[in-house]
C-alpha cells in the first residue's frame, strides 16, 4: 500500500523526481509506502516531509491509482494536502523537489500515469 500527497500553490503543483526504481529519474507527486502501524494520513505527512522538507495537513482523498512495474505492484491512495511550513528540499530517495507551474507539468518526463491521474483528480486540465 502506498500514499501520495497532491499539493497546489499559486498555480503550481509540488512534484519530485524519483532517485530509485521504479520510475527512477521520472517526476511524480511525493509519496511512498505505508509503514506498519501507520495510518494513511500519518504516512502522507511523513513521506511528503521526507521527500520535500515540507510539513503538510492532509485533506480529502484525491483518488486511487494502481501501478504495476516489473517487480512492483502498488495500490496508491493520493490525498490533497496543504503546505503548512518547512523549506523545500529534496530528501530521502528523491533527486529533486520543486513547484512546477501547472502549464509546464506535462513537459516533464513524468512517471507512468501521473498526468492522467492529475487530470482525473481535477488538478490538470
């Protein structure tokens, strides 16, 4: 089980570039695996903080996605999150973290299904 945090601010979306498989080198929303004993919202807060340095408040479920790669099968619950504080910086297994203007998101090398999911969640047009 995995979680992700979908954050928007001033017409931009918070994205990270993965540093490890699957999707190494590709852009996605911050998130990762739920640890034993963790609630989904706790996992979202931890993952976003670890990967971006930002503290967030977890809101409503944005949607569910399923990703199947060689050796990996994830069911991911993505949540809308609001940034409360912190300083944006890549951390954990992330190469880069940044706010990407909505109009520039699809120009990036995105992980499989990210653009489609963001459109489904109403974040991209």
